């Protein structure tokens, strides 16, 4: 059963509570005010749209049931006096799987080979939906997927994702060209090596989905490096995680006409301690103030984090060829590249961003259609 019901703070708060019979290991208590707040009746919640009608402040904090009964094994009826509520076992079960709407992540390390798809299958009559569902599942569980055989035309990355969800434009534009260009707005536009990073760290809410489409790759070097951020988090100590999730760091990216700046921690966790956001960009990180109260402990954890990112066992290294398109969870997977030699041949890729939550939620729509 769900982790959702493992924490019991009702004793601390002094709230009255109600025993729910359907836990994995027997009954468990929930605060009565939570139960009353989540009454599923049509007066409290619109059935068709799931929108909530009742307001928590209309329920007394110390609300307690007059009686609780079980007309059958799957149903719990609570009489509140002014109101009657009916809860089902299936509703309680649904809370567990609905918490994040994401399958459990499959964490990977350096030996990982990306799950690969063929571009043609997304255009075929019968393969488009099943192919899309497989691609979305791969991205949701592994944080990365590869599509081969995408036409080497500018704007194909935009076309590829726009069939399902909108592109997330940022201040630097909609489709981003990356090739050796001294006038470019960041280090990606040189031929230097790029350590693994998450893009657009200088946004408070960076795009969660990213596409890298290799239009042409004829130069020597420039192998791609991918790191699973969740694999790195697993190797950190509790103390390192805590300081990296607490100290907010400034990031900046700009050119002569565009400014982006945000200050956020490098890691974020959900309420149960699972990682949900990795934000690391060596090139965009700005200086932490010398009087920051946690400067020393931050640097210990940040140093260790960077060592882990650069450890070969944690890096998947491969070459993106002409026509390859890579999809990434930009809040989880870090990408980088080795140095390349621009004099040996052309290298040109395009980036497009989108919101991964849009794509995962679109998977629900597609699944309901099949
Ligand atoms: Zn109600």
C-alpha cells in the first residue's frame, strides 16, 4: 500500500482521528479533518471534473464523527452530524498510484545504453500510438531515450515533439542552434568539452523536457556524456543531500540582449525524500556570497557531487550520429560532451524544450484511446 499513509502526526496535533481498515498491514488512522475535507459526495466535489467545492475553513479543525459504519467490506460510511460521507476502498487504493503519476524510476549508471526507437514508427498508422506510449514510458522511467532516422532538416525537433505537446520557448528562442560559433551565448557554442549539466539552470523553473537533434556530425570527438542524476543522489550521504537541497545558488545566462537569472538549490526532494529536481550547471553557476552561513559545508558537498558527476562509472558515453534525436528529462539527467575538432568536419545540433509533465500526462490521454 501507499507510502502516503505511513506518517502519523495526529498524535502530535491532538486532532481526533478515524481508523481506516484497508492498510497493507491492517488498519491505520487518519485525522478526521482530512477525511471530512476529502468527502467525495457531489456537494463537496464535482464528480465529472474532480474539482473541489467545499472549503477547509468551513470544517472545524476538531471535527469528529458521530458514527462510523461499514455496510460492506469495501465501503466506509461516516456520519458527521451535519453531513454524511461515503468512502470506498478503491478510492483509498487510487491515492497511492495517483501521488506522482509516474512509474518508479529505473536508475542507471555508466554502462547504460539508451533505449532506441525508429522515427518512422511514430508516423505509421498503427505504430504511432503504441510507439508514443513506449517512448513516454521510457522517458518517465529512464529519463532518456534515443530516436534514430530523424530527417536532418532544421526544425525537425520542433515538429517531432509538437505533434504531442507544446514547445517550451525560453528567452533565447524556440529552436536553439548549437555549433562552433564565437558569437554564441554560452560555452556550448565553442568546441570545448562540456561537463555534464542541466540546461536553463538560470530559470527558476527550467524546462523539464529537452530534445537534442544532431543535424550533422562529421567532426572527430564530441562524444555525448549522460549522467543519471538519481544515481548520483543515491551515492550522496544524508548530510550532503540536505545541504545541497538547502543552499540556494545563483545561476546566470545572458547575451547582449537577453538576461536570465535564478537562485535555487542544486537538488530538490519530494515529501518522502525522493529526488525530483537536479539543477547543475558548472558554466552558469555564479558566486556564492563569502558570508553565506553554510559556505564551508556546501563546498564539501558540492565538491563531492562534482567528483561523482565526473566519475567514468557514472557516465554513459556514446556518439550522436547524423539523424539521431535524444529526448531527456532535464530535471533528472545531465548531459555533456567531450571536446571536438571543428576543423575535421561539420557538427550542428538543435535543441528544443518542452514540459515533460505535458508529455507524461498526454500519455494518459493516449492510453485511454487504445
Ligand atoms: Zn460531502
